[in-house]
């Protein structure tokens, strides 16, 4: 891919720059957003896609690359075409529904892969297509009553009711009656009178079901319909994202996370980008009071950051807000590492909370050449130099060693730039980094899980220099304190509500002495159910809810606080909270 001029400035959309990505499918799990994407090969002149990719983030701006845990070759019956899929979680497992070409029939079919981890590895769950009628783009939702639905289609729209095992279904595929009242009016194509084209994204919010889809062709825009029933009839609601963005296709994915709503899509915004070399981006939005979705425009700014990133715990080098020149590859130490680093390349990590000040920077590195330097900079690739680490040759690109160097001026919250310098050719690889010697007072994103190393290294990257937008941390004001036990207390507030559900936040505050770990308990009122928690670990026994600290926000100084949030079914009420610390 072509490089942008060194003087060009970009923001943080698209959110992945090391490879071309398409067809975003976000999944919220255990305080993180896991993003499942397709992968457009470099230089493609068609939808040349061989594998699927996984990324994750706890703050919506710094995304960790988990590589490729699923590919066409994962399905013994598949021939080609790793096109748009979606993953869902149920009963302790992750199910990834994907369209690919059946070798024996030559038609597109929907396969299903399964894993115990959101980052894989995934394996074919049934050894054959789950359903096959030559159509594409599966989307899956598990309703409140436990019934799961699989929708898919282009040029038609189909659904089946999945069984509880998520790998079989009851009855036969049902073809949706695509009416202009339900899916809008298309002009100029008598064979396709409605706007529905492809890429459905099906979900429920409150008591309303949404069918978001790529509309018309070509170029596509994103439209949506709603229904009071999971199988219709549908009512067309209009445009979400107008045609724009340098790609003649688009593909939606919508989630609620950490008290906000997010719209994922793809465009052709990276260097060399276009209709067959696409890139995933995201915008934050707010539903209208009646549940309708506002018009959303593509931006280069992207979503605001949630909280800050904690530099005093190990951070994977492949956790990136923006980069210039680097690629990623599977690491011999597990997961992925950043590699193919040349002179002048850099990584940006957004909104790093240094707190009172770091003293030392440490990195896990390898070099099959003579090495190079890591310049630790603040707020720009040529910003304030806080320290420089020398990286020696280690005798191999996967022969790892740890280097450290002193840093100064690492206080407060800043964007961190790791800039690599040295001679010609590839300089070094980096697996992870960490600062020491300071403390941070802000809650920080969950460190990524340790995925199984994926299969193939990333091809040549796009690159674009330094993004510039400021962060937007999300402070959470506490409300009405409730009695606490032990050395901590907790207070609650309702942050949002809708028909059939609500969102709440709980602020945990240490007493006069530091604490190391906390647990907040309360009893649910009649009709209430907890559906997800972020910045904490949930367990329930009957009507009793227990939320304990995540790995990164358990240690609180005297009078310090942290906040976790949750979504729930039912009507909001103010619970009596009990906070204890071991």
C-alpha cells in the first residue's frame, strides 16, 4: 500500500491500519469489544479474502490484534471466499457464522465455527454447511427468551430458528417477504423493488427489533427497518449512513458498550483503499428518544476514548490506535508481535494515564539484524522525547530479550508514540511493553486475553502518519452512597433506560486505607436481570448479584475510586449496595 506523506496528519479512523479489513462484526464480552472482520488481500481487484481476523479493545480507540483464528482452510468442505460473518457468545462458547464457497456445489454456504475463547482458535463445528442456498452474510441474535435467530441473504433475506446448541436449526429456512413498506423503495431495478441489498445486522434493543442492512447498489448506503417481532412484519425507518467513503459496499455492526452506542462500518479510506481494499471504522452515536437511529456520517476522528490506558501493566505491542509502517505476525511467545519495523516507523497508543510519573520503560524485543532504537515520545511522532531504549541484535527475529531505559516527563495523560530508528532494512520486532515507577489514578482498559497464535503473518501494511484528535475520557459521577462493608463503599446511579431495560453505574470508593480487591453485592428487584457488566467480573446466585474488580482496577489508594457499569432487563431501581474488600 502507498504511504501518506510524512507531513500528513490523520485521526484514528479507520481503526485498523496494518491490513485491509472489511465487514465488521462487534461482540461485547467481559468488559471488552471483540471485533470480527474479513481481510481484503493487498492489491485485490475482486473480493479476494482468505481468512477472518479478530481484534479487541476496552476503550474503543486502542485495538489489540489477535491475528487469524479462522480461515477458509478451517472448513474441509470450503473452497474460497472468507466473506462477511458474525460471532456470538452462548453457554460458555463462541460461535462464528461465516459464508464461504462449498467446494462440492460451487455455491455460497453458511458455515459455523466454535471456540472456547473469543480469540480462538475456532474449528468447524459440524463438518458441513449449516445452511446452503447460494446466499451470504449471516447475522445471529439470541433473544431474551433464549431463542436464537440466524438471518442471511443477498438478493433475498432468509431466517431460521437456531436450536439451543447453536449448530442446528428447527424447521426450514423462511424467506422474508421484502415489501417496500418494510424495506424501502428501490427505483430502476424491477427485479429488486426494495432497498435491501445484503449485509443484514439483526438485534434487539428494549422491546424493538432492528434489521440494519446495506441498501441499494452500487454504491451502497446503510438503512434499517424495525419490528415488534423477531420475524416481522418490518417497517422501513430510513437511512443511517448515506453513500460515502470510497468503497462501493458498506457493512454495518452495532453494539452498546460501557454506556454508549457504537456503529461500525467499512470504507476505502486507507492508502490504496477502495471497493476491494476496505478498512473498518467506528462512530459513537445516541439513539433518539423513540428508539430511531440518527443519520451517522463517516469521520476520520472516530469514537472518543473510554477512560485511559494503564501503562503500568504489560501492554501488547500490537495494541495500537494508529501506526505508520509496521505489521504484525504470530509470536513464538504466543499471540502476536509487531514486526517488519524500519527506520522512522511508529506506533501510537492513545490516552495513556501516566499519573504521577513513570521512571522506566521496558520492552520485549528481538532482532535478526543489528537492532535499533525505540524512542519513547509524547503526543506526536516528533513530540517530546521522554527516553530512548537501545535494542541489540539478538540473533533471530523470534529470539526475545528484554530491554529497559529511563524516562522523564511521563506524567499525566498523553498519547504515547513509540518511534523506531536505526539503519536500513528491518530493525527489530516488539512483543510487549510496560512502564514502571509511577502510579495511575484512572481506571484502565482490561489487558487483552492471551490468544493462541494464529496462522499466517499479516501482509504488507497500509500506513498513515500521526493522528491528532484529543481523547474524551468518560468520568462517572457517583450518586447516593449506600452503606459499605469492610474498607470500601459503593454508590449507584441509573445512566439510561428504555422499555424493558436500563443501564446503571456503580462507583466503588476505598476508605481511609488502600485496598487490594473489592466486591459489590446487591439483590435484584422483581423482573430485573443483569445482561452484561464492564470494568468488573459478574456472578449471580438467584436474585443476588456480585461484581468483583477486574484485573486492573482492584487496587485503590485511600479514598480513591473506580466505576463499573452494567446493562439490565426490567425497570430501574436504586439498590442497597454492600462493598467488601479482602
